[in-house]
């Protein structure tokens, strides 16, 4: 039915002269033509985004088995479809916020004119008559599109331009959604009903309900610990009433006001649904029924417990490869990681046996990585320190497992010297000298201590060794002098480069040496330090684990990858999840290109070295000795 027939000549005149409506609403405003032009321009810029309707919502990070690790969000919101919202919730919000919602075309002209006359007589804006369409537009601009304080002020300013812009966008949005439905073959009436479903669904998904709950699904979880589709009529009425002012009507801080407002909503529902009078009247006698405390989840990796280190690394990895933290916090991703819960538990037990979680200045870290030639999935990551913010409990959020920390990894660095020497032709069966003490010039200085010449680097062995041994034996028994001598012959530069190639990529990062902007790699090469083979420099534990994965992969380096897949739930135009053949929601894959892999040493060298290193855990090796100590 045409608007003119519903509202009469006065309303028709206002519809035909949109500028006149703006003038009635704001009797003291001037320059209405300019306002109209600005509003038209804004409509063109924003309408496409409104029609798209993308909302910030919770991303969920899971382990490889699909168990949630962390919830990541700026706004705690889960988008749900019309079919997943209680019909009582839809009825309640329409009753209290826009009782003519099913009749108008985006703007309630009858209410607008009544408000205009009221405002005109008072000389100021006292009534608004905003429809659900207009409220959705305002909330969408404020909560979704606004990124700066200036944006937020523009979305809420009480000016003729903003009000007229809302009116135009509301009409445009409802018309566009109706036309889209018609193109699917629906009749005019059915198309309008379809558009109304979309609008009320969008509204209920965007609007804030207080206590960090955005949208009806999050609100249902926060206040009642249930899904939106399961809300009772009195619960729906409480939430519908809170839209007016979620802070003033907070059921935890102002329960009497919240109860009164809920019952006001129920009264309006009685007017609209007289056949439900007895049921709705009985609902007014019920208590608020909210859970004892708001069910607000912990945001971010801090809620992941000791998986927090892995969570932090996963976010850092995503950001380094094109998916920003801001995108994660807004996009409703399902981030399935490579974390294996069984391996994680084993790794946590291992690090806790190596270091007391409460020991001052000491922490043990460990990561497990699966070798491969196309990817190196990270299966576990742990620190002996608990992840968290409670410093009194010796918790930490420092990225200990995947950053340069500590006083070095020690004798494991002898692997890099061996690999560099093997690339120059040394075999693992070759004999190398093992002097009991060694003083070398031009490879740093020991500072003249213990009788060492001031211009020399001196080293001695712990324990007694034969005068020479094979490379394999040396790797197993780890005599210091043998590897400093081998480093002298092989060269510090190729050895450091080998360490970086095999996986210590942080060593090439500028500023890591503590000597100006120099990287650790450049610092060691410039100083030609013989101590490098004994591993005295800070090390990234994850990268060191990846060195082993590189050798076990036949010399193929891949970045330590914590990401298995990224996806979103596919939804229809009413925000309903699209079900697959098994009834589970269809997932849409989010493109993500992890860095590729590189061959860094020949396969034969990698395999031979990996085999030689295995002697370390046999009788006489340093690992075997450590295990038996």
C-alpha cells in the first residue's frame, strides 16, 4: 500500500519532500539544501557496506583435534541466523523498539511526523522515532565502520545531516533487500517479509547489550548461559529492554530498573499479542533469572592457559604472513592450529622436570616440530613457567619459547661447525685432533684469565679424551677443543651462515647482538669468535628445534608453522549457517599462504649428519650421560 494512503495528505507531502521532513525534525537548522547534498553523498559511500553487513565477531583458535584454545575478539559477538533466534526475541524487540516495523518501508513516517511536531513545538530534538532500520544503521556505523574517535562522533552526532542520512540509508537498504528477494522469484509481499527478516536479524546481531556482549547470541550466553534460539519470553523481554540503555538497565548493577523495563516490554507485547495475555502477564511475575555473574569469556591468548605461548606464536605467525591481529579479532575465523594436545602434555611434563616453575631467573623451554619437505608443523610449545599475568605466581607472557633468550644452547652449536666442515668435504668418519687445551689467536680473547695469552682465545676439555677421534665420536662425546680447532679450520663465517641456513633465522635480525644495529650473525663474523661453536649466545628455542626438523627433512628448511587451516562459517542472506550433507555448517576456506620451504643443504649431508648425531644418546654420548645423571 502506498505510504500516502496509510498516512494521509500530510505524510504524503513529507514523503515527497524529504528536505521538508528534515526541516520539521530540526526547526532551528539552516542550510537544509547543503545538508541534503551531504547526506546523499554519504549514502552512496556507506550503503554498499551496510548491505554487505559484515560484523566484527569472535575468532576461535583450536588445537589440531578441534578443541578450542582461545577466543579472539574486539567485540564479543557470534553472528546467528534468523532461524537461530527465539521468535519471542524478535517479537519483544519489535514491540518495544519499532511496533510498526512490519508495515513501514524503513522509516516510520507517522512516528517521524509526531516527533517532528513535538520537536518543533519545543525548539529542540526531544523525540526520535528511529526504526529498527535506522537504529541498525547508526549502530553499524558506530560499532563496525568507525575506527577513529572522529568516526564515532560522526556516527552519533545530533545533526540534521546525520538524521537525514539515516533516513535515506534506511529507505535505500530496505528497498535494496526487497529487490534482492524479488529477483529470487518471491512475490512483493513475500519479498518484503524476507527483507524484514534480514533487517531484524542484522539489528539483533549488531546491537550492544552491555557487559561486553554484542549481538543477541553473545548476550544470551553472557546473561543466561544459553543460545539465542532457547530464550524464554521473559528472558527475551529483559534483553529487548536493555537496548535502550545497557548500562542504566544492567541487571547486575540496577536489577530493579532492569525488572521494571522488562515488564514494560512485556506490557507492550500484551498490547501486540492479546491472545498471549495470560502467558505474558505470568512472565511479569518471574525473577530476572540471570546467571549469578556475567558469563564473559577471557579474551585472547591469556585465556589459553599454558597453550598461551603457542597462541601468541600463532598470532605472530599470521601477522607476519598477511593476516593481521586486527583481522583476526574481527573476522570470526576458525583457526585450526597444528597443536597436538597429547604431544603438548608430554612437552609440558618434560620442561617442568628440567626447571622449577618458581625458580628465579631460570626457565626451560621446548617445542616439538614434525619434519617434512612441504611444511614443518609445530606440534607443541611449552615453558617451565606458567603462562599468565600473575607475577606473584611467577607467571609470564614473555615469548620465551620463540624469542632470543638465555645464555646460549651450549654444545648443540657444534652441529653447525660440523655441517659447515662437511660441506667443505669433511666426512663423519674422518679423524679430527682433540688437544687437551687449545689457545688460538684471531678468534676473540679469553681476557688473559687462567694463564691464557691476552690476545688468544683459550679452551680446555671437561674430562679426558683420546688425542683424536672421528667426527661421529666427537659429536657424541663433545670435546670442546676439537670443535674450536675444527671451527678454526672451517671458518667462522661459513659456520655462522650454516647456523642461519639450518634454522637460526633470528641471528640475521638487526639489533639482536647488543652492539648497535648489528645482528648476532654479523657480530660473530666481525669478531671471528671461536666461542661460537660452544653456543654462548642467546638462542630462539623454537628455531633450534626447527634445526633438527631441517636435518630430519633431508636438508629442507620450512618455517615452524602453527597453522593447519583458517575458515569461516558460510551463511545465507538471513545469516543462517549453511548446512552441509552431514548437517554441520559448511566452512569457507580463508586463503593463507605460509612461506615456502627451501633446500639449505644437500640431502646426503643432512642424512649423514642426522645419523651421526644419533650416537649422542648412546653409551658414552653427552645426552646419555645427562640422562643417567
